[in-house]
């Protein structure tokens, strides 16, 4: 999970969503109170769940470690096949706009010829 979260694409997407969430909370006072209540609820559930799950996680730790190593190798292979993963969202959008602009320009040139 940590490796996936550290990917530029995932990290920048989370930053964009977080900024939009913060902006929405600031812009809409009614939503802010609903969001604050939801955040407190999630925090309480997380704290309660963490104390219950800790003994189970300790028992499963060797299996989780093996699964983590396997997932890490799979993520590395996926990164090789999908060159978008290490790029931030902004760069992907910029590259896509450039590609579309060049294709549209090519089509316009072909049509005018």
C-alpha cells in the first residue's frame, strides 16, 4: 500500500482530490459541518478497529510480509509496462493535451491540403 501511495500518479491524484475537498469545505459552510462530522466518525471507527485488529495482524505478519513482497514485484512489473505510473497527474494531462493538439493540427493540415 505504501509503494502504491508513493507512486507519482497516485500521490498527485490524492493531492488534487485533497485540495478539492479542502476547497469545497472552505467554500460551503454547510458541507464543512457534514464533512467534519464524517471525519470524526471515520476517525472513531478507525481507532476502534485498530485495537481489535492488532492481535490478528500480529498473527498474520509472516503472510502479510510474503504477500507484500509478491505485490511489490508485481507493481514493479506493472510500472515497466505502464510508463504513466511514475508520472504525476499534471504531467499526464499536459502530455495528453500536447498529443491531441498535434493530432488535431495534423488532421487540419491534411484536410486543408
